[in-house]
């Protein structure tokens, strides 16, 4: 598909390139024969100069008649002998980042821990600190350092999943980390995920398009970021449904949800950018795969079953859809969402599970996350937003819907009591109401639903990941 690459990674690339290019050591012009003169710079030692030109300290001492190799001064001219035939080892600098280890830095620059330790006179390779400037060897112009971002392996991660998430191949990740068997990774392991090749097929002024995750699962929220050359007017659609973009000055973001019952396959993501008279569009395909949902068989008492009257459920569903399938506010959240109840509430029915009512076919699914908490448990808002619905509905019972901006809404059904009113601004952690058993419900529980432009998505993703 060629439209996918790590968003953060790109930023890392820019910073890295800047660091490397900005710090390239420029060798003095070669003299006749095989001699080069090097003018000593601030911070240099005979050792680093020797490393730089691929010669030994002894050779430098001998050729330059130095009595004490520790005594060289800035501006001093040193003759480097025997180096003109081979290009000097170019070095750049790397500022140590949070999470960096010498091994990761070595992989990034295609070198070894030993070389880095030597180059930087490190007695203990485990002792590097954030902000420390390290000398790193830089290969010729064609092979730059491996750029990318660090991924810390989480429980449940596989190499395939990690690779898919960043839009790179398993092979590329394995190679960047010197892993021979990609099925052997461990929790807490730090992997360098290389930056995927930049797609040059994007039409100007679209410079970059990043889709996360690359292969989307049914019910997942997908993040898109678009980089353009300056301010543009951006619009687009996923599978024909319009997207809501935020951002300016060349950096834009949008979100869309993958319907939980969508047939696995490729779905179109279309973008249109307008800058002045110029209008360009891109057509991409997003791969959707099946989620791993089970089947749940439910029965209701006759009184509750009456509520399943299609006319009634359809009217109510349409109302909720109309209210949620729109974006009127900028994004009001930052970081992950909280759970709407405190503690570590057990999940009684996960998002996406296929459902059969009264022994019928499993042709519907559970569109939210059911938390098994007793009646009267306070329900707190998981992120800032504005209340757009707070009333009793027939199927959903006492219901609250909060608009978090950018078409992201959260719903709380079957409440015993509602604690907010329409139009109210709510902060993360603010009380929305209390857990109950109203509407079409078989016992006290909280049904928590998340929607992106009306499409119901897995709320757990919003708790586990920072969605931007
Ligand atoms: Zn539910």
C-alpha cells in the first residue's frame, strides 16, 4: 500500500539527520601524496583524531614528533600519514535520548557497542546519560544511520503486530535489532523500529501521510496524520464517510472507526488537499482484518423483549447516530482516557462480541464495554467534554452522551440516575451519574460506549493507547 510509516519516527529522522549533518567533522583538504593535515578542534583528543582517520595514536605521535600524546592544543596542525588513500572515518554526534542504550545507538548507526565505547572512551557501556553527546561513526553518503523509534515490547506483542503497527516489515525490525528468530521477543525488550521508506508518490502539496495502525482490526480507531507544504484546505473520506480534520500550517490529523461487523478486506481512504488554485487527491486502501470476538447468547424476560420491537430500537438508534455522527468541537482530550468507574472493574461483556438474542442468529454484536459493577457505583467522565444527551431512553435506559470533540463521543447506558445535564462542560473525573439496570439490561452494570463520527469502537483502545 505504501502509505504507512511511523509518525513519530519521521520526527526522529529529522532530528537525527540534523544532529548528524550538523556535526559532521570536516576533514582538512588532502595534501600531496598520502598526507593530510588536521587542525585540532575543541574537545578533540589524539585518540578521537586517530579514530577519525583510521590511524593509530602511535602513528600520529611518531609522524608529528609529539613528546606527550596527551598534550595537543586547539588549532595545532597535525599531519596524518597514510590516510589519504582511504577516506577518513566520518563521525557525527548523537545526543543520548531517554530510552537510549548503547546497543540501540549502535544499531541505529550500524556499528557495535565496542566501537562506540572505544570512540567515546566509555569504560562502562551501561553508563550513558540523557543529553550526553556521543561520537558515532557515519557511513558514506548512501548509507545513513538507521532511523526509527524505540518500541518497548508489551505483553501480547508479536513481531508481526509491532511491524504492522509501525508500517514496516517483520524482516526490517528483525534486521535492525539483530534478531535471528522473530518469534522470540520478550516483554520489556527495547526494539528499534526503523522508519519506513518515504512514499514519493504523494501529490504535492501532500508531503506525508501516516496511518496507524496499518492493518486495522474491526472495531478499532484509526489515526491519520497528514503533512502538507504549508496551509491547505483538507477534506477526505473513509469508505465514503466524511472525515473531520483538525490542525493547521501543514500538519493535520483525523480519526475514523472501523465498524465491528465490517467485512474483512480493503477499504478506501480518500483525501483531497486544496492550496490556492491547486487541488490534488490521493486514493489509498486500508486493510481491515477480523477481530477475535466470541459469541454470547442472551435471553430476556418478556417485558424486556418488548423493547426489542425493531421500530423502537431503530428510532432510538437513529437518534443516537444523528447526535454522534458529527464533529462540532475541536479535540478536548489529551492522552489516554480513564475508566469511567474506579478500581479495576471486571468486564462482563467485551466490545465486539457477537450476540444472539433469544436463541436467534448471532447477527448483532456488543457495541460497548460492559463493566460488572453494582447499582449505585459512581460513573466518572473518562476525559473532558460536553454533555450532549442526558435523559431516559427506552432501550438504553438512563443515558448520558459526552462529546469529546473531533467526532469522538462516549456513552453511558442503563444508569440508575443521571448526574449531569445537556450542554454541561465536564472534566475528566467529573461525576456523570450512577450505575443501574434501566432499559434493555439483564442486571446492574455499566455499558460504556465510544464512538468516532458515529462508528462504535473499542473503548479499551482509548484506555490503553494515547489516541491523537
Ligand atoms: Zn453493554
